C-alpha cells in the first residue's frame, strides 16, 4: 500500500506496490499535479526577476564587451542559474541598449540562462538586467539600477520605502530615521528588555539619582567630594609612608612572581604588563595607553603611557534639498521645489478653470478627459537579416519591444479666454515614491483651426512625493507657471504627460485656476533649529542664493544652552556667507529672510544653507577621521577607504599610482605608456562634441570627428589630461574614462554657403545653451523672439519663453547664448544623451535656412543634437598650440598660434566639395590629390588634364552647361587651383552645377619610363551653387598670443602679445610654464624684419615649404614675463633660423630650451643660466623640429620630436 508524506499527503510507493493499478495511477497523477501547483504558486508569488547576482560590469580585459556575474533568476515560472561569469560581446556601437536574460531548455540538464540586448526597455518572457551605453565600440556606462528584482522583493522594498505612520506625535519614519540608530526623542519609553546588543552614547543615558543605586553606602555625593578633597590635601602624606610603599612593592612583586597571586587581593586591582589578562583592563575608559609586549622605555614586558589629548572636530549641518528644507522649524510665505526655496506667488487664483466637481460618485470615469498613448519607440518588426542565416542570403529577424507616453487631455469648455491672465496654477498630489516625471501644457486654437501647444511645464519630478505643511491641503502641492508669453486667447484643452507608461502609479489633480498678475509676496522667511546636546561652537554659516532683480536674502542667528535660553536670546546681526562667528552653545537657530523686488516681479532663490560647527578638544587643532569628514574636503587624486575591520576611514592616493610613465600625443590621440612601453591609456576623441569647423565640413560618409591636431598634452595631478585640440580651436580637459571634464573654445569659422545653425552645446554647470551659426546674425536680446526655439529632451518638448534669457556677452555674433529657466535645466539633467534644439528660420527673419549637405546631415526632424557637457565658447582661442594649468590659481594658460599651417595647400586635407558664389564674385578653390606611399616611391607624376597649359588638355565637364570660364592652374605635383566668376545668366540656368575634373597619374616602370597607371585617369567632382549674394568668408581676428582663462568666471583675465609683437606658430609650436604667482617662462617667436629663406625641400606646399616661407621673418625668443605688469625680466633671442619650441627648468634652475629648425638636422637643445648664457648644448646635427623637452628626475633629458 502506498504511503503518504506528512504535510501535503503526496503518495510514495514501496517494494512490491502495484504501480499499474487504477489507484496507484491516480495517486501518481495527484502527486505531480500537487507539486506542479505548489511550484506554480511559489513562482507566481515571487514573480520574475533576479534572485541573486547577475550584475553586469565592464570587462576588465576588453573595453568593447561586458561580463555578467554568476547568479540566479526566476523567468516565466522557471529558475535559471549562471555558474560562471558570462561575457557579452558584439554590442551595437554608439547606442543605448538594455541587457535581458531568459531561460532556455525544458529539462534540468539543458536549462540555461540566455542573454541578449535590445533598444527597447522591456521584452516578453525575459527580465531586464542593466542599461548599457556604448560610444563607438567602447562600453562607457553599465547601469545596474535598471535591473528587475523578483517582484516579491521589490514589493516589500517599495512598501518599506513608502511607509509612513500618521498621528501625533508622529511615529518613526522607517525610510529616514531607522539607519543604525534612533534619535534621542525616540528612546524614551523604550523597553530595555528588548535590547540584545549595542552601545548607548553618554548623551543618551539620563542622570541617575544616587539614592536609587544599590550599595550606595552611607556617604552622600557631597561627603564623597569632601573626602576626596581631604585625601588630596591633608592625607596625601599617608601614601608616602615607608611601610605603605614597601607593602605596595611587595604586593606587586608577588603578583609578578606567580599567577596565583593575580586574584588574591580584596578590593584591589593591580595591572602587571605581560601578566594581567586583557579582560581585566577597560581599554575604552582607561586614560593611559597600555603596551604588554616588547621593550618599552627600559621595561622588557611593556608599560604605560598617557593618552594624547584628543583634538577638536569640525562637522557641517547642511540644508540643500526638498527634504531638508521641509524640515525647517518655521516657514512663512515660501515655496520649496526642485531643491530650492523662493517666495510664494502673491497672485490670488480666484478664477477657476477646473475644480473636478462634475462627478456624481467616487470612482466613476470623469467627463471631458480623453486618454491616448504615444509610441516613443516601437521595435516590433519582421525584416530580412543578412548578418546571420543558415543558408542562402537572409534569415527573418523578428524584433519586439516598445515604449510609450501617456497623454491625458482635459477639454476646456468654459472660461476659454485667458488673455487677461498671466498665471496658471495646478494643485497636484502624489504619494507614490517610484514614478516617471509628469508635465503639463495648454493648447489654444490657432487661426488655421489647428491646436497650438504651449511649452511643457514640469508638474512632478521623477519619484517626487508631494508634501504640504497646511493640513487642509492634504499634501497637494501648488505649481504656478507664467503664461504671459504665450498665445492664450482661445484655450481649448490642458494636457498632462506621463513620460513612461511602463510605470504603474497614480497622481491627483485639483483646483486648476488663473490669476491676473505674475507677482510674488513682498517677503517670507524660514528658520532652522539645531540641538547639539553638548557645548559646540558655531564657526560660520555658508549660504548660496540667487538675488537677481534687486531681491534680498538675509541670514541671522541666535544661540543658547537650553530651549528656554534660545527663545529668550537676542538675534545677532545679519551675516555674510562664510564670515567668522565663533558662537558657543547647545541650541542654535538660524533665520533666513527673503525679500522680493520693489515691483514684486522678482523673488530670490535660496539653494543651500550650511552650518559649520566645531567641537572643542583638549588639544590644539581638530581631527578629520571619518567618511563624512573627508567628504567635506576638496579631493584631488585621492580615494577614501575603510580598513579591514570597517571601523575607521583612511585616505590614499588614487589608483593606479603611475610612476615613470610617459604620456604624449600622436596621430590625433592622447597616449600613455608604462616604463616597459606597455600602453596604459589611449583616446582619439571618439564621442567628443562636434566643433563648428567640423560641422561646416561634415561629410556623413567620412565624418572626421574627434580631435584634430593635438599639439600639446599635459597630465594633471588628478590623472586627467589637458590637451590642445588645435585645428578645432579649443582646449579640453579629459578624464581617464574618456569624458570631457571641462573645455573652452572659440568660433571664428564661417561659410559662404549661407546661413544655418552649425552645432549646439549645453553647459549644465552654468545652465547656458550656446548655438553656433554659420554666419553672423544681428541678435538683439531686447527684441529677439525666443519662442521660435524649441528644445527636445527625449520626447518632451520645451518651448523657450520669456522665462529664458538671451545673453549679450562679448561674443562673436556667430554664437547665440541663452540661459535656460531652472525647470528646463532640471528636465535636461534627466536625459542628457537625447537633447536636440530646433530653430525657426522666421526668428531670424528668413524663410528657410540654406540647405547644404552638411546642414542636411546634422539637422534632423528634432533639430541639432545638443552636446550636454561642461564646455563654453569664448572669444580668444585660435589654433592653440600649448595649454597648461596653474598650480596656484584656478586658471589655464593658453598659447595661440599666430602663424597657421594650411593643410589643404599641403594636401593633408581635401578642400570642400561644395561652394556657394554670386554673380561677379571671384571663386577660388583647390584640387588636391593624395598619393599612396607606393606611388610616391615610384616617382608618380600627377597631371591636371583641365589645365590649359598641359598637352592634350581637355575642358572641365560641367552639368548643366555653365556660361563662365573655368580656369585650372597646376601649382605643384599634387595641387591645382580652380578659378571662375559666375554671371547673372548662371543663376537662371542652374543655379547648382556639377564640375568634373580629370586627373592623370603616371609612375616609373622597371625601365624608369613614365607610364600611366591602370586606374588612371581619376575624376574629382565639385559642386557650385550660384545665388544672388553670399556673405564674406570670415577671417581669424588678431587676438592675443598668450591668454589666461579664469575657470571661475569663464573669461580671460590676462592677455599678452600678438603676431606683430610675440606669438607662437603651428610649425615649431612654443610653450608657457608658470614659475610663481606672477612670473611665466614663455618660449615662442618674434618678428625681426626681413629674413633670409634657408634652402628647403623644393615643394613649397609641403609642411617644410610653408614653414620656411612663413617663418623667415621670425626668430625664436624666450622670456620671463610678469603677469601683473607685462614687464620682461629675462630675454633670450635664438639664432637666425632657430625657433624656440619648448622651455622648462632643470633641478639647478637652469632653463632647458628646445630650438627647432626648418633646415634638416640644425635643431638643438641648450641650457641657459639665469643670465642667458649657454652653459650646455645637446644634439647638434641630430634634430630638426623638437616639440618638447623635459629634465627627468635622474638628470637625463626626455625629448619629443
């Protein structure tokens, strides 16, 4: 007979049981059905998700792949386990994808976790592990916060995170107060029998009455104090009696002699180093340091020494976010939002738009609201795939996954004319702690009968939980927006947008109203109270506030040793941020008062308040010892860690510690190698923001982005690299993760092709977006209409309005500079990778932008891609050839080249393929032929067949026919110039013409005869468009050769030189070294009159040919320059034909100077003493152009050529 298990009654069979009987078959079926149902129920409760492990990370050995740690997951009612790390390769380049896993296999033997990637954020029958971003083929970001945990665990975590007790006094806030310790106010009434371990601080133990102690004796506290005083004074000599001394010595001797005496004394404890067990000693309470081993000051078994007096401690109390601001002691007439504080709106929203009272009962569908879903990404498709197949040419690729946005439309049927109103108010309530951002907008009916949307305004930030101190508001937050700059004469609807329909949450809207004036209340205040529990010193108060438009923020304080004292204390005077206070006490109150402008149009914004306290110690100074203390400092090349036991914090130099490494630039990249020449770093600018000159010449098939001509690189103390991106007119700081830390550049290039936007960059540090234009534009901040500019952040649309500010700085008119409103800055910070700017041509009073091939390639349906990085365009940077940082100030020194190298003329860059001209205007451009090394070795000869001066010449092929003559002239073996002047007739016949040039290439055969190669002739095509008029090509301005960038103000605070005084050049470069706070060591060139051109390579277009031609009237010059007075303290002139390329100091304060030459093997390295005398010469006859020279720590000289 079959047995049954005790819990579920599952059948099991024994020897000789009949398995084929009807009952046995039924029992067997029931057994597996029960197991199946139990497993189904178990997996259904836990849901799909990661159980443990399965964290994705960058591969340590391959930057193009990721690795997944071993772990366990539940997927679609099945469990799967990864036992060894899994590498994921072939990630799509320059994209953002999600990593998923699913369970494959139907049996335990073949069941596996299968990993795949998708651009969609969700996939059926799988779980999401991480979000991955690649730049090029390199993995940049692996974000595991996107992983899906098992839903059971996630539900518990969300319940804990959102749990709040209600009542008075309020119960413990589980998300804020339960973090290793409870506040003192929560300890009262705690049942001590429930405590199993831990330690209370002295400030948490109440004072105990002596009368309540056991074994209290007959003496009171005062009697004990009197007895101790008498012992110290009148009976002190008793301890010095000979008999007592001898007895003590005998007692200690006996204990040292034998362990039997250790516990033999009554009411006496004697500590003998090396003998007394450690559990006899209270190390924490002891006022001495005890050593029980080793020879300590003559004692072979150890000894005692007094503990050093503890120093003081500095700590900060900071209020800088919504949570901490809402914890203020008092608040009047202020609103807290987006981690800042400002004054309440003074407007009265008495004119209702919608109060949501048209319902008859709870839970019914509200009338007048429609809901739609906008698909943001739809990856569902079936296409042919030629990359993977079994046979033939294709397989079928089935793709799934999509993301969408929810749009709620509330129709407005009354009070549609908002023309006389300036403010719109919406009250919103949300208690969900996990949700996407929510925004809203209104729509009016345009003259064409179509809906026209306003700007989208933020309503809820991501994961925001609304709060309101006014209990009558039920935690509804009021959001007021200025609508005065929008057309609002016939408003027909209000829209609410939820950016990600994937999230499950709800929010409430009530009391949508209007007000006539967008003004603030006249004043408001908030105060913060801090109780230390012991005497501390308030050192200073730091606060950060924006006080534009004649607004004010004032801060004052008071203190006391109790709450009663604090309430009766007088307020101190208003303080400035960071001023010294040194006020002692245990209770402190800081009041921040805010005042609006006189016309109530502007209100101040408070960003943070920090109270800095000092806890006095017994010794001079203060300690910095734990993690919070270290994080208050400014760190550079420092990492913070904990010791092995985890109870103390230390700082150390950031890893890796690179000694004897060398760094350099080569082929438009930055590299670093170790002492054995193994590569430790390399970066060529992949993913770097596009420069204006790159945008003008952008070719979709060959974009040529990244760095262009790195002539200088310096490794900073923090392991970042400071580089000169010379031909992009910018200087950049790059970190070890290939990210732009900070950068500056100028925009002096332009295009005769017409007017259009080139590139855009948004700086999150300043909140400013800068848009580079192809030509100068007249932009008046007083009259320019910003509403013609739209910013796209993901699928959110942000229309610029009067709340944004068009700046008027000393910038070229080829740059628009706009400071965005705080809500737009917040919106961009959420999705920095998907920002675009769209511009209406009508804002510039034109019908359309001029469509060039580069513009059409860069300007999509959302406009220009916006790079969100810390980069700022300023005037004053052209062809930088050297950049170095100041070790004393937050400054960079930049050396600008005044003598540029023409790479098109040298055949290193092709001229543009598209040209714009107008009738009567001469057009001149180059034809450049690049020869392979093998053809150069064969003595290749290039013939421009359209040159009328060559035999068998042929005319230029033009389609459609061009009325004007096209003149081709050969300049060198690889370059020819093309010159033409269009006529009025060419506008009507074209206006766009395709020109085809014929190039013949011959090479020497085995008999040294010139023979045309097989591929010859070659064709080069250029496009000419004839328009009514074109702008003049911009020229580089005459700017200072040496500038100093102030990184705090993003401006130039020092400049020196010019091409006619002292400058640098693209050929032999130059350098600048900071000596002290006022002096610089500078090497460059200076004009000296008519020079003698040395013999060079016969090709005048080559690098050497151009250098010889352009530098013949210059000589090298090395100076020591005063920044404050521009006086020159040291002056050394190089010999004719030598140019100062680099200068630095050796250990003896001698100047090591690299002098380059254009003539081969004439360059040299010299050492100069403080008087300018040459004390050493190196490398005569070995060098030509020397880029850098440095003295190494072992006395050798490191040279870069």
